[in-house]
C-alpha cells in the first residue's frame, strides 16, 4: 500500500507525521511524506522519502509575515498563504497517486488532501493534532484571552458557533476555496472549517480522550488516539554543553516560543527579566537568535534545538507558547508549565492544561505576571504534585499514538481495497 502524507506547518505540526511515517514504513508500506525541505534532515533521519513542497526560503518568509501570530488576524494570513500554495501542493500530491493502492493522510492545513480525496475517490484520513480543530458547541474552543462564560446555555453556544462558522470562518475561507474547487470541477462547499475539513472516511484527533473528550457534535468519522511524538534516537545524546550547564547548579527554567516563532523578542526579553527577578538559571531555546536580548548573563544558556524528551525531566518548569507538541512533552516529563499563548490553538491548549491542574496561563507578556504565576509552580503544593504525577503516569501508560493512528489507516485501506495486500 502507498501512503501519501501531507504535513504542513512548523516543526510541531510536521514532526508527529514523521513519527507516523516511520511506523507505516516499518510495516512495509511505501510512504511519501510531502513537507517543506526545511524538514529534510529530520525526514531522512527517520528513513523516509521527502517529496518537497516549496523551498526553505518560502517557509521562512511565511513565518516572518508580520501578522501571522496575531491572535485575531493570524488565521486570515495563514489562509491566504494556503490558498496560494494549495494548487501547487495538489499537483505534487496527485503525482504520487498509484491507482487502487493509495491512501491519503493530511494534517489540518492540508486542503490538498481533501481536494484529492474528492477528485479521485481515494480513501483519506485527516489528522488534527489539537482539539480546537473540532468546533463544538458542547465544549466551546478557547480562541482568545476571553473564553465563553461557563453559564452560557447550550442553545446559545450553538447559535454563536453557527454565527462564527458563517460570519467569520466561511467569510474568510469559502469564496477562495470554492473558486479553486471550481477550477478542478468540484461543487462549492460551506462550513469549511467546521465540517468540510474533516474527512468522512476517517478524522483523527491526535490527543488522548482525557485531554479532550469527543463531543456529540463532532463528525461521525472522528476517533481520538493520543499524542504522536517523534522520539529522539537512543544514540543521540544531549549536546555536550547542556549536561555541563545542568550539573552546574539548580534545575533551570526552560523558555521556548516554538520552532516557528520568528517574533519572540518580547517573549525572551520578558523571560530574562523574569529569571533575573527570581534569581533562577534558565535555558532559552529558539531557532531564531535575532529574537534574543542583546546581552545574556552566564546563568542563561541558549540552544537552537534540544530533544525535549531527554531534557524536560531535568528542568524546574517550562514556559512556552502552548503548542500541542510542547504541551504533551511537558505532560510526559511531569513538570509544571506556564503557557503564554500567541495565537491559533495555543489558548485552548493552555485552558486544558489549567483544567488538568498541571500549569498556569498568562495572556500578557509582563514579567510581573509571569513571576506571580511561576512562584507556585516552582514551589508546588501537594495538589499540583499529585496532578503532575497523575498526568505523567497517564502519558507513560498510553499506547504509542503513532501505532494507533497507523492501525486506523490500515483498517481504512483494508475496507476500501479488500483485495489488495496492505503490506
């Protein structure tokens, strides 16, 4: 069987699909992973074949769009970029199709996966890494610093969600998507983000049900699994300077704004002021050194990238943007986290972490607020300690989510191609 995976986004969006591709390849399938060449090394290390989408310069230029991380206007920026890229992605994807032997797998941003599914009648699975991709009136997603009040009745939530679907989401998405669909001989659609984006064959929520339980108004094809995580190879140690830094004093705080955050200068400036006030050592992790303050003390170490599955158990707490991969890594390490969301799913992920009792959230970048939120995390009471251990145990006991997702994809392939070997 040939599995064509299209993974769009930054590192946190792409790495889980590399992990899934590894499992599928080990089971004997031919795996084509469509992603930006920025991830070529990670794809090669996983033993997979990269089908390049665009160039690395295009990827970095997209991340540097001025309003891409704005909590309200960022979605429209992303959508415009998607509509420019999707015709090219669709052509690349369709060139990979082997008739009667191909299953499509797409990340949330892969509109091309759904379009190819409709055009060619192929089985397809959409994999959503974050719960807020499922727009539900029962569990209304947190999309900003002001979540809906808990007392709002269900009927009012339904009315509000329908208004958001029509007046905001479709107002941004439907016209441009339907113009593209018309050029490919497809009829117009509506409720793009709430309904069309989910595959009727199989829609996977790549998170555990204790993090986000399925709701009555989710699509019938939806299944939740767990967090698929790309593990660091056993033979790859931490960079030599990191263990030396860790052993030179008390466990540090770790600050990261995500693999794709090019606009984190305020974040790291606040981080420096915070650790200075708290008299804490710190690790700053960023791929964009221009976002760092000009001068950093010896108590702060900077790294381009570090394997969080190895590092996080050795830090005091994690301050981050609320990306789902980083959130899951902190849950697995059993460490407290302070989430400072910028946009997209990050507000919703932060709210879930707070509800689990394993962290806090700050919607401001003011060091005074960070200090106040970090103090109880650095001196945990029994309630926090119990919640951390509980989530850590749950993470350890979960089956490998990449394996579960692969099982669902193989079952889909077997149902659609019963006379073709899935190996």
